[in-house]
């Protein structure tokens, strides 16, 4: 399998950031790590091996970035307002640095990307999808929280609001966003087993919001034995990728 490592100084963040790329061809997939995770976690947890068939057939090309959670939402010693501002820097890093990199690396494609992640990575995947539907047309979010109370309690300001899907989506009526959501693949899943209670509640709330907005979606609630853990995510992600019927590369 083709693998590449990249590192550069991020003007948006003020320090070096790293990422890995897996595959030659296929639909670009931006992967966010779980809480405070690194760019190599997806590989370390065996998910790249699990998805090797999709990668080697040219159906997908995976880009895994570093998180910034330790400087933003999970920076427990900082005021929530400062954490939210730092996340906004991360948003600019993804949109202004990572997205152009992916486009260039994929032959300056005009195609929209897929994004995915598990746990905190699912929050990021969903939030970036809903905030930037001009960039993403597919999201697979597994076992995620879609509000930030777990990290910052009830604090709310503009930056928190616009990074909390369960806060901004109910009030979003702009056709520019809604039309693009309705042409996209939205897949959100959670289990009903250990450590999934908060994620299950947020997933059901998101389901209700999307239904009210007439946005097509697939909310898939798995069984009581499905825990918040990697063995289940290894089953979920390839299952959902299979349903997308991604074409293999024909070179």
C-alpha cells in the first residue's frame, strides 16, 4: 500500500502539524482522530489494515490529520472561550491548509471529499461536514458527541455555538447549506452498549433535527452489545463504506 508522511509549519496554528496519506487513487477521505489523537492512531489501531481492500482497489484515498483537542476543547485548564477560539484556528487549518493539500494531492480534483471519525473524531467529522458542505459531500460519524457540554459545561458564545451541531442546525434555514446537505450522504451510528449513553442520546437528537429539516440521512443504532470501542468501529466503518458503492479506480 502506498503510504506518505507529511509535516509542515502551520501558519494557522503557529507550530508544526503532521499527517499521513494512504493510497494512490479514489475518493478523498479526511479522517479525524479520537480525542487528543495523533495522525498515526488510525493505523496504530488497525483501521488502515481493516480498510486495505477499499484503499488498494482505488475506491478511497485516506488522509489522517492530527487533532488539536489538547489545545482546544480538551484543554481543561483554559477558559471555554479560549478553547473555542483555538478550535477556530483548527478550522482555518483544515480549510486553508489541509483542503488545498488534499486537492493538489488528488490531482486538483473538484470532487467533494468524505470525512469520518470515531468518538471525538466523529464530532469533528460531523461538525466540519455541516459547516463546510462545499468541501464535503459524505460523512460517516461513529459514536460521536454533537454538543460540547462534556467539555465546557453550559458555557456558550458565538464560537461555541457555531461548532455545536445540535445548537446551530435547528436554527439553520439557509438554502445554500440545506440544498447541499440534501445532496450528500449523511451516515451517523452509535451503539447501545458500554460508554455509549451520551453518544446515543446525541445521535438520536441529531436524527430528529435532520428529519425536521427534511435532510436525507441514515442514523443507524446498533445493539446493546455494541460498546464505545475499536472492535465495533472496525465492523461499522467498512460496513458503511460498502453501502456507498464507491467505484474502483480503473487505470
